[in-house]
C-alpha cells in the first residue's frame, strides 16, 4: 500500500510517559493508541505484525496436533464456581451481572471453558490424547498495567489445553509443546528466549515453565547458573546458603542497641557480620489480619511467592500496632510473647553466634542459635536466591540474576480442573478416571512488544522479516522527478505482482522525513529510488539493520529483492 | 486430519430445544456448544468455516482500500459518554466498573473507538477518504437470544468505518461497500441475498441498508414489490392506502356497541367494512408513563419503529387504569378528555364514514370524518405495510411480505459521531469541518448459520466449497480390508501433498455411521474407498448436494478431485 494512505501518525519526540523503548517506539511509529489504562487499539502496522505472529503460532500448534476452537470472552460465573476460581481469583477477574442479573465473568484464561467444551467428548480413553487451542481476546484487570503492550489489561492470547490419560503422556506432550514454543520464538525472531522453571500460581499444578526474553526492562527476575543449565524464576528458585562452622560457640548475651531497628544498622553498630544475624519480617494474613513472623538470615530477602504458597493464602506486609505485643524493630524468636504464626527459613539451620532482636525495645541478643536456645523448629525455604548464590542443581556458587519478560508459559495442571469440574473417562478396564491436563499460553501483543524491545535502535523497531508489517519499503526520493516516479511506480507494481508485501512512500517530503518514517516502520528491506540513483541506472537496497547495503541495476532490482527476502527468511 | 481425532460429538437426534434447522444441525454436527444463554464455544469444524468467511470478508474489504485494525472489547464509559450513547443505549450495552471503580462497557459496536483512533490522524482534508475495519468479538446483551447462532449475545463481527469530506464521497464509498458486500455474500455461497432499505436505529444517520437472506425462519419482515425493484424492511417501508370516495357522506351517529371492544368486533356487530373504521392504539412513554394515543385505519397495524422514531423516545403498550380518563375499548378522537399525546396515521386522511370509539363505555360513533368532525390535524406514517399493499415506489398493489435474516448492514452515519466527539479537519480553505462517516457490519457466526439455513438437507449442512471446513471427505469403508486401507491412506497422503484440505475417516464403523457423520460435516466432495470399489480398480466421488456422482479409476482420483474442486470453486 501507499504510505500516504496509511492510517496513523508517526513522530520524532519520545512521549514523556513511556518508560521502555518498545512502548515509545510503538507510540511514535503509529502502532498503538491508548484507549484506557492498559487498553490499546492497534493501528494497521501492528495489526499486521500480530497477524503474522498468530499465523506462526497456529502453524506450530497445528503441527503438534492442535485443533483450533473458539471459547467465549464472556462466561457464566457458574463455570468458574465449578472450578473454585470464582472465589479463588482476586480482582483481576472482572465480574458483572448481565441484564437478567446472572453473574458473568470476562475470560482471563479458559481452563473452565476448555473442560466444558470436551467434557462429553472425552468420556472414553480411546479419544485421548487431544489438544485444543484458541487465539482470542482476554481481559485481566491488572492493578498496574505498564510498559505499553508488555503488561496490559486486554490482550490477544493463544491458549492451548491438552488432555491425557497418564502422567507420562502429559509429560511427553508437554515436552512437544516446549519444543514447539522454542520454534515459535525462533521463528518470530527471538532465538535467545530461555526457558525457566516457574511458579504455577493461580493456574494450579506442580510443574510449569516460562519462556523468558532476558532484558533489563523485564518484570521478572531469573536465576541463571553459569556452570550448569539451571534456570529458574527467582519466585521458585531454591535459596541455598552455607553457614560457616568456624570459631567457638558464643553464649547468649543481651546487648543495648539503641534505635537500631534494621538488621544492617544493628550489625554495623555491633561490628558483626550480617551473615551471623537473624532478621524478622512480619506479615499479616489477608483473610483475618493474623500476624506471621518469618525469621531468616540477615543477609537474605523474603520470597513472598514461597511464603504465600507455604501458607496457602495471601499476606501483606504487616502494620505493627502498639498493642499487638511486638516490639517493632527488635523482634526475635526467643522470649516471644503472643499468638503468632512463626516460621523459620532454612538459612538459620546450623547457624551459630547469631544476633537477633530481644523482643525488648532497644535490645538485641548476641551469640544465639535456634536449636540450642529455642528448641526444635521446622525449617522451610522462604528466601530469595541471590546474585552469586549457590546453584540448586550443581551446587556451585555460580548464580547470576537477570531481568526477563515472560513471553510464554506452559503448565502441567494435572487433574485440578477435571476433578473439580467432574470430567471423567472410562479407562480400558471400564474404571472411571480423571484425565490430566496441560495448558500452554502465549500473549501475542506482548510477544510483538518483546521483539521490538530486543530488536530496535534509537530510530525504530528492526522487525524480523517473518513478522514485519511489510517485507519491502520503497522510498521514492524526489517524487517530483518524472524518472524517479516512473521507475518507483513500476517497481511497486512489479513487486506486488510477485506477491511481495510493499509499503510505498511516494510523498512529496524530503528524504529525512521519508527515512525517519521508514525507520519507525522497521521494514527489513528498504529500496531507495532517487534521481541520483536513476542517473547511475540503479537503485539502492539496504536492510533496516544496516547489515546489507548495495546498489543494483534498475532491471535487476526485483530479482535482487526476491533473493534478499529469501536470504532474510532463511536466517 | 483424521476424523477419529476430531474433537466434538455427532449424533442423530434433533435436540428438542432447537427451533430452526441450522441450530439443530450445528448441535448435531459438533459445530457449537452452548456455554450460556446466547453464548457459544465453537468446535473445530465451525471455527474453520468462520475463518474462511473472515478471509473472504477481509479480501473484499482490502480490495476497497480498507485497513485492518483492532479495537478493544472493553472500553471506558467516557468514550460512550462523548457520543451520548452511554445514556442513549439500553440494557444491551453491558456496563461494569473495573477494579479502580472506573465505569467500563463491553463493545457492541465501535463507532466511538473508530473516531478515537483516527481523531488526530484525520485533521487534514488531504488524508480523506479512508476506511478502517476490524474482525473482533462483540457482546450485545440481547433480551431474547434465539436460533443458535442467528441471534446471540457474543459474536465475531467485521465492522468497518469510513471517513469522508463530502456527502458525495460518502455516497460513492457507500456504494462501493454495497458492491463489496454483494461479492462477499456471493462468495460465501449466498448469491440470493437481497438488499433492503432499513432503519438506522441506534446507529444514527439517515440512510441505511440491510442485506437479507429471505427465509421463513427470519426475524425481520421485508416488503418486496413484484412489479419494481422496491425492497425495504417493513420497519421503514412507507404504508400507503387509498380511501375510496364512493357513496355519500353520512352524518355522525352515536351507536350502542355493548361489550364490543376491538375494532373487528365492532365492525362485525355493525356489519360495517373495517376499512371504514378508525382504531386507537394506546402506548405509554418509557420515560414518564405519559399516554400516547395513536389513531389509524382499523385494518392496519402500528409500526412501533416509526412511532418511536417520530417521538424520539421509547414507548410500551399502555396499561389503561381506571382513573386515567380513557374508556378502554371505546376510545376515539372526538370528545376526548384529558391531556394525552394524540397522533393520526395518514391512512385516516380523506377517510369518510368512519366508525370510531365514542369515549363512552359501550358506545361508538358512525359516519365520522377527521377533518370535518375534529378539525385540522397533522398526519404521519405510523402503519405497517401489508402483504398485497401498495408499493411506495411504483404505486402498484404488488407488495409481498417475506421473512428474512439480516446478514449485513451498511449505514450513512453522517456527522453524528464526529460532531459529538469533536473530530474535525481543516478543509482546503483552512476552515474546520466535521467529517462524514459510514459504517458497515457483517456478523461472521450469523452468516455461517445463514448459509447452513439456506444450504442443508435433513442430514446436515451442504457447505459451499468456499467456506466448507474441509474440501474433501475421504471415507474408507471397511478399513479392516488391507487393500482399502492402503489405497485410502495413500490417497489421503497425496491429497494433502497437493494442499487439498482433507478429513479422513478410517474408523472401524459401518458405512451408515460413516456417511451420517459425513453428511453432518457437509464437506462438498466425498470420496468413498471400499473393497467393492477396489475390486473394480476405482473409487467413488460424490458431491454432498448429490449433483455429481461418479466412479473414477484409482490412479486418476487425485486429478479428478482437483478438477472437481476447480469446478465447484468456479461456480
């Protein structure tokens, strides 16, 4: 099409409210327009990108036997009551009443709808395994949408659901899907995406993986071992620390630590290593406000995902009131008075000569040990893995922490939904069984944004040819020159006849404006027709990433472009 | 794919809750599953049909310069407040608050979103005309969903919006879209769709047309002239009647009509022609309950769409209370006491010797005339056109009334939305102007259902090849015969290699089950491989509509199928 007719504006200034580059470029390039917080309309260039991403996803899902279906966006609350998520999920789930006062929800994920669709179909073992998927709009009422298309409230998602009669079959299919995902990310131009173990969260099940694009602007933090292939979201990565056994056991000693409320202040004041301290982090349970005291080594941080999972309920950082019996800033496990949930992180196991709060304002103890001074306690893993920490897989202190954008996730759900929703099949022996499920998601818009984040320069996105809005961008510089225009017009026609997707800029604007717009549209192959080139009987072909720049004879332009498309497509 | 793996069940019994055939067949054929009232999930066969319909629509929209975009399903209420429709539209518009208590709506149409997207882009006349469209999920909280996919609450729709700087340009584009729509309906296999003038309703604007599939199960009624090309939805069709001028003017005469409350009862009692009567239909305004009295000729019915349009507000059939001053059943225009909105249908103009209610219980007047007995009144068109009525275009009494399913609509919206939402452009003279808009909709699921309704037999849909879920359905009858299976397997492979879409049934079921399933899937070309055919070194090729049935040599099957696909595609 002609650029002149392309709906949307492009401009140079970075909008002040854009924190990340892909957001700024998508606004500047006329890709998206904000309709409400976390809700966008897509202009034609981004719509074209997302359609191509969808097609790649579709091909890979079909290749592993997926069958495309369509679930509704609006579902009756009763379906979510069956699975228990109507109550279980928080405010991200939009609930409303229809005109007949029936409670409805907006689909944020479709496990319930998937089970509903195949509950009767899947009544015999002979029909397993099977996988259904859809590419459809979802709405998730995020508290904090951010980063343009990185975290939105409304988005297009491919979500797939597989059904199996055995754990082995689920695992085998899960691995197939894992491989299909790797191909998808490779094909859209993100071969560097890594797979990490993750927390299933509200989806349920035990095993899940996330596909992560490592980038400083990512929302997730990922533990990567440089010595082995261990990779995990820090939400689930085990935190392993070693406590040294040097020196003799000290005796308990009450020390005056006036106004020293943080463990760092206390250790600095006492000139004591922070690894030999125990700090207290206090939470309250969301349901009833009950206090939860978590003790862990002073140099570690709490991983709240692990804490919530252990408790099986939500918590928030506590507000310590005067009458609750806690001496804020001086809390410790010894001589603690009151009825609290008390938890010990396993970093305290075998830790000696600890400093911890004395439960008396302005006092701490020194020389403490959990087992000796408190007695037997249960230890669990509540701490966040640290940069430089010990790898839970190979045991080497080789962990690095990276930021990442999650571009896909896969879950082994087990029988969570089939059991709660009463989906059963008769096995070979005529016995009723619950099928096992897997589910597999990719957010289309976020993936487009992630590609833009990974492939751009200051002037615009550098779209891989597999998902670029067009393959070729023809610039007719000085369209007022009859020779230029005639040749550029002909080239435009000829490329279209070869089914090449061309955007053609024949506007009467200067080359600077023309190239700035071309940069913002990020089309991989640019063809420049200008009076100077025409005088040399050639045109210029350059790639958006500047890797290739060449002059070709006018008559050979079409075949040179075809060759280049083939080369870019192959790599 | 193999039929054995196809998700969804097929069965013979017509579900008792299905009133129309397409609904029953789509349930029986494993096309749809009801999730809630008017909300469905789509199984793979129907998803494939709708994808093909979408692609045809997309090609035709692109061919008239449309640019595909994507608007959100969830929009802020503020956008609908700008246009005035947040208040103006009734309960069909789903309204809810998000987690931050911001009022939101679910998109049932996207004029507001379209204006929002291009409000800045369209600031100069040089950018006009342009058209944007999307294919996206919509939700309309219908009071009475019915007929499977014919009237649903959630549906996929193609909605297009064009923008213009002059009435002529809008009309020219409107006509282009009109032609594109005709091509779309032709290509999906409904060349018989007719275009009718229609009521713009909540969309606004003055001129609109509907594309109708005429069928007895349609929800709309259409006036079609057998003498000229007049076609209109009866909602807007002018009702023209002639009043005879035979005989002498009678004098007013009060007559006793005990217990005769309907005009038909009165006329029968008095042995008086009903064309010479005036009946009263009473409504109340929705806003305040005020009574509206509508007088029209006794043989006609009220067209409530015209009434609402005239009043500019909603009404409902009145509840006549004892104290309202109306003598229910005996109301007439003469000696009427009380403060009511009184309206006269133009059928009463020049009507003489009328019977009408006397506003006294059990009494009517005879020999009445409006102008003579009441004085000058304004007449408007409030009556519903009748079968056998006069054509508003050619004047001949040649109107027939048909039922129809609306499969598409187009509207000349004018400046309704651009004005209310403050979208302006600078014209050539630097003056600010409001652009004119057109909008153009097609419901994808309803179109699929309409094709099924028009193209089926008792055994299943007869899908046109352009939108069929697959092109070829291969039945391997007696798959336990090694020769049959070997040949059918090879044929399946070869057809796939030719990029032909095949569904392959190699199940160990009898031919009856196999053919019943094939009928339900409605694939246009069926290939039957059986031991008997193999013995004759051939296979059978039959079309779903039974028009073609032939035996071809085994080695020639692929090319025969290719030829047949080409023939079916061309017709």
